């Protein structure tokens, strides 16, 4: 109850921030996109991570206005501060149970004047479980706006291969739990190599998440993984820090 009240106040009091984590294109050899990750600077509890407040935001419906803030902030930052890069935003499964997601994304694009091709939405496999038919319609609506759709945490959900075939995804992000076993676990290597092959068979771009060591990066390059994200390239950071890093490169 207390937490719900402070969650509602937090939006009004401007206590949320976005940090951005770069995504590195292996062929181009540069950062091509960033993922927006939400942080709550709570006046009493300090820095709170999404796991600590997103579930409550989902239960209470606050997720909708919170997600609007994230979408608008990310689109505006990309348009004004991150020339030549795409930005990806995490969309909660709950948002696929409501109508209006397509309109909300359209509004954020219009308000920021961001080229829709530079906005990517990350959706977990389980987002579509509740109602596959209406989820598909929402996704087709999003695609019609010109944004890109990515499957987040790929490999951890309940989806089957027909999911890759039937939904209009542009790319997949391999969950970091698979990359974590590389390169020492032969099993992990095989799984990742085959997931990359699977993604390519569906003409999807593949991002490996949670890349922490140069050995993992080498291995992923060998498997022809398209992009990597993880602490090896960069931690998530505030916009100002990101801009400073881009200028240095
Ligand atoms: O760095 P990190 O702890 O931020 O992310 C933890 C989880 O929180 C990830 O699974 C990520 O998808 C989720 N997350 C981060 N930012 C957002 C956001 O803006 N909206 C939603 N719905 N989930 C987010
Ligand atoms: O679930 P999603 O992929 O949206 O969230 C990404 C999560 O992974 C965030 O919590 C982010 O901070 C975290 N993360 C990003 N890079 C790394 C990494 O290299 N290693 C680990 N362990 N976590 C990472
Ligand atoms: Mn994500
Ligand atoms: Na992920």
C-alpha cells in the first residue's frame, strides 16, 4: 500500500531515470543501438531496480503511465542526443493485455519526431501467451508504425518454433543464461551456436546478451552472431556518460 502510493508519487516527482546499455554490431565494429533500462531513485530507499517495482506497477496498472514516461523519454533522447543510433524499450507483458499500446507508441513517436525505424520494442515470449490472436494484432499494428520488434530473454519462455514463424519479429536477444556457460561448457556452446542458426533460418538478427569476457565475444563472432550486449562492451549508464563515451570513440 505504502509502496503503491510512493510509486504514484514518483512519476509526478520525477524520480525515475533511464540508463542506456550499448549494443555492439560485430560486423560494423561499433555501437549501433542502446537499450533503455529503468531506475527509480527513491527518496528513502535509494536506487531501486526494475525487479523491485515493475511487478507492483503491473499489478496496479501504474505500468501504463510509467511505460509512457519511458517511451517518451527514450524517443526524445534518441532523437536529440543519439544521432545514428536506435533505442530499444522493454514492453511489459501486461501492456499486451490492454488495448492502446499501438496508439501510445504512435504518440511517443509523434511527440519526439523520432524516425520509427530507430525505435525497437523488446517483448518477452510469454507476453503473447494470454491471448495470441490479439497479441498478433497488436504486433502487426506496431510493425505498421515502422518500429522493430525484438524477442527478449529468448530461450527462457514457453514459445515454440511456430512462434518465430507466426509473429512479425525482426530480431531475437539470446538470454544471458546461455552465454554465461560459454566458452567452457561444450553444452552451452552448442546451444548458442544452434540458437544463432535457428534465428538466421528465420531471417532474424541475433543479439547475444550478458557478454562479459573477450573469449565469449570471440566465440560469438565465430558463430556469426550479429550483435552483442553486456558488461564487456559497456554497463548501462546515464545519457550524459553515454554521450561522453561516444565522443571519445
Ligand atoms: O538492469 P536491469 O536490472 O535493469 O533490468 C532488469 C529487468 O527489468 C529486465 O528484465 C528488463 O527487461 C526489465 N526492465 C528494465 N527497464 C524496463 C522498463 O522500462 N519497462 C519494463 N517493463 N521492464 C523493464
Ligand atoms: O531482461 P533484459 O534483457 O531486458 O535485462 C537485461 C538485464 O541484464 C539488466 O538487468 C542488465 O543490467 C543486465 N545485464 C546487462 N549486461 C549484463 C552482463 O554482461 N552480465 C549480467 N550478468 N547482466 C547484465
Ligand atoms: Mn531487455
Ligand atoms: Na534479455
